[in-house]
């Protein structure tokens, strides 16, 4: 087993305002959980303390709008030790080139081939003003420890 800190160097997600007029002030935090499969095939999540290659993890990013108006964007770089699998939201965009270009995974190419989940370097979500007005929310995505 590998200590979590040595496996996933998780920094805070980055939030930026989608509107220049009255930018939203946003704070984020995140938590990492490991998925465990029980003998009866049921699944449970537990806080990740130690991870091993092949472990499936779920990262939950929580956001809090501290002020301002409008929507915003949350960008989360993936640790190199984590291979992206899926997001709990179908409106996320991903990057396979370090955050330079963005799109849906099925529309991206890398080195002349279709991009795969293992190529993902960053995930981002556009939080519209209507959702941002709630003041808080969370987004989750899953990955496999490399």
C-alpha cells in the first residue's frame, strides 16, 4: 500500500469567473474516497488513506460562492498518478494537453489518435449563474490509481 500523500498530490481546484462584469468569488475544497467492493458485490466509498495501483478512487470537489454574480468555471488538474475514468456530470470538459485545449473526450485527439480517458490531464466544469446562485455545490469524478 502507498500513503495517499505519496500517490495523489491533490491541490485545490481552480475557479475563475465566467463573467468580467461582476466576478464570482469562489472557494473550493476536495476529498478523495476509495471504492471498496464487498463480498456480496455491494460497493462502498471510504476516505482514502492508503492507495494501491488499480484502486478506483472518487474525488469530490466542493465549491462555495463567497460573493459576486454570474457563473464561473472550476478547473481541476489530475495528478499524474491518477487515470481519469468518468465524471458524475455530463457537462464536464476535459483536456489531454495540460489545459491548453478543451472539449468532450470523444471529440479530442492526441498524436493522431482518439484520446482515451488515460490521456486526460485536466477536468473542468462551467457552473452557470442559475446554479451558482445556490451558493454551493459539488462535483465528483472517478479515476484509477496508476
